């Protein structure tokens, strides 16, 4: 590591090549229930962290404890990430998914829903209707819609919020 810090690219490449199997083995021990892909992610994140902060390594101190601290932090990050994502993921049977072929999906439902929505939008007060049409339907930014209407961004936000709230009520009653 000391030679790598001095700019020796060959030493740096050798270091990374030699510590990778060591990191994999220790990551597997540190996270025994982790999948192979999770372990590889931890190793790669550790190597990236090493690369990013290699300038902070003090050559007068031992390298392995410094490296192990990096690995331990990446394992903790990996376990947390795994817990976050898997807590929110829902297993799904492929038959529950809407068909990707257009003819399998009924166009009638889309047309009917679109007509109901357009009708509800037309019943909004003019300011709310204009805000919904520009910001939501035409997908203008608030800045663009403000320039078009002459309203402030804050006024557009309020009108859009109120319009969406009114639409939710109208569409809930229409069901």
C-alpha cells in the first residue's frame, strides 16, 4: 500500500488482486447468510472505498486492520441495504402481471377511464383546471407553467394540489 500511495501502479494492481480473495473470504464469514451476489457487492464496495480513500492510509500503521475496518463497514452497509430492499419487495406470480401485448389489454377500459378523468377535469374551477392541464397533463415544469400563466410558482403549487384533491373526491364518488 505504501508503494501504491507513492504512485506505483503495478504495486497497486498487485495489492488489489491479492486482497480480493482475502476480502471475499472475510466477507463470507462476516455475513454468512449473504447471497453470493451480496458478498461480491460488499467486496467491490470495499475495493471502491479503498481506492477513494487510499490517501488517508498512514504508512506508519498496519494495513490489514485499516482494510478490515473498511470491510466491516461495507458489510454493515450491505446487510442494511439488503434488509431495506427485501422488507419492501413482494413476491409476484408472473400470471398476475398485465399482458405486454396491446391486443390482450382492453382499450375500452382505458378510453372509459380517460373520458371520466377528462370530464372531472372540466368540472374544476378555471385556475385549478389550468394548473392540472399544464403541470400534470402537459408535464410542464412549474417554472414553465408560471411563465405561461403569469402565476407564481407557489400559486401553481396550491392550485395543482387543490385540483388533485378535488379530482380524487370526484373520482371516488364516480366509482
